[in-house]
C-alpha cells in the first residue's frame, strides 16, 4: 500500500460557498437538496456581505466557489474580485466544465488560483451515464480552454463502482490535459444519492474491501506520473488515529438559504451550527452538528454513523469491523518511495 503522509492543516480555514443551487446538469448523485438548501441564486451584494463576515471571522481563509454550477451566476467575476479584496488566501471555482458567461474571458489567472473540474469517468460513456449526455466532452473542452488561457486546473473524481476501474486510464488523460492535481472523492449518500439509495443505487458505493484493493494502488500509479493525488482516508486501519475535522478545523459550508454547516455530511438535515440572519452569522442553539462532533464512538465518524449507517459493518460480537475516517481530511497519496508536499488544500 502506498504511503499517505500529508494530513490536513488544522489551522487552515476554508469557506465552501454555494452561490446558487441551480445547475445545467442532473448528475445521478448530486448532493444538492433543494428542500434543504433552497432554490435561490444569491444576489451578489449579499454574497459580498457574507464573504466579508466570514473574512473577518477567519482571516486568510481559502475560498471555494460552488453551486449548483457557479458559472451560471452572472456575477461570479465580481464575487471573485470581492474575495480578493477581502484577503482570501486562495480562490477556487468548482465547475462541471461548461463555463458559462465566458468566465475564462471575464477573469484572469491572477484572480483565480484554480478551476476545479468535476469528471466521473475517463471514458465519455461512463462519465455521461453518471453526469449527463455530452458532459464529458464539455468538461474536457473546458479544461483545455482553461489551460490554454493560463489557468491552473484540477480534477474532482467521485469514485464509485461505476467508474473505479477507469482510474487506470485517468492518469494518461490528466497528463494529456495538463492537470496536475486530482481529488478523489467518496460517493456520499446525500441529496439525490440519498433519495435514490434504498433500491435505485445499490452497489454504487465501494465496499471497504473494494476500496482498499483498488483505489490506493490506482491512485499511486497516477501519482507516479507527477500528478498530486489527494483522497480522504475513508476506512481507517487498526491503530490509525481518528480525527474529526468538525472539532479541529475551521470549515464553512455556506448555502444560499443562509444555512452554514461545519461538516457536509449532515447537509440534508437542519443540523447546521451556524446561520446567516440579516447578514449576521449566528450560532444556532443545541442540538446541532457541533454536539455530534463531540461524541466518541467506536465507528469513528459520528455523522457517517447517523446518516450513512449502511456503510458500516460489524463483527459477530457486535464490534465495528472498521472505523470510518473523516471525509474532510485529505491525504496525499504518493507513489512508492515518493515525498509529498505539506499542507494539502481542501476540496469538497
Ligand atoms: S465527516 Fe465525520 S469526522 Fe469529519 S467533520 Fe464530519 S462528523 Fe467529523
């Protein structure tokens, strides 16, 4: 098994700001839940006020702008410039690659650190079955265009039983595209995936055995090409320490309806610990996610235990067969004998 040595930085603050929830695609396991997150496009004046509140609370945070598809927001360039003025350490735009409103022309590489593209298959038919017809070609076109304009591009690949085998082909594709960083995500049972879970999406999530047998080796092979690969620890080995980022890190998952979560796993439920009310960020009374982070349970991640219990296994004695790690902690997967950089950045 390859080394996985870079832990998250407990001091870094990260703001994941959903500027709208609308999207042009209907991905099979989209985590957006309109009942919980609203259907609004946040006016840019409000975005600016909320960004200012968060910048004052956590100076020098990294900002990730997302949606829905954030480039559908006509005021995204103004949002990026506001973030720069407010002193955010980095600005990333997560996109499906359609890049609406000529966003690559409206912004310069000096204003955006990275465009992070979502692609869930090395082959078009695999990706398009999951994300929608034509989305593979659009994403690749977007990546090439962004690279040609001088922007940094990273890739977010949500690993599932439908695409895990394609990790072998992903390395050469990323090399060809000039993408130097890859985030591997675990398929979360939230939003549309949760609604579909009881029968319609059986087997899409990898079992611990499948994950361990396949993903670290495939990821290390990609890393051997000089591509930085970041993935959550997912299933902890015996003796491996468990850390809940909800206790130690400074993350904000902001939605247009004012809900602000510290952990994304609870986003289908009103367990957010913070909320914007009339442009003030207010702590919410117990019980909320913060009370859950404080619990020590043998299964590891308490939120996973609550919202995705079917991901757990137990021994005949009733003990957890493994602990589930924090989905927010990104570790760098290195090629055998490789060395990683410190301070891995975050992605959703
Ligand atoms: S994913 Fe689990 S371990 Fe990580 S912050 Fe959420 S509750 Fe804590």
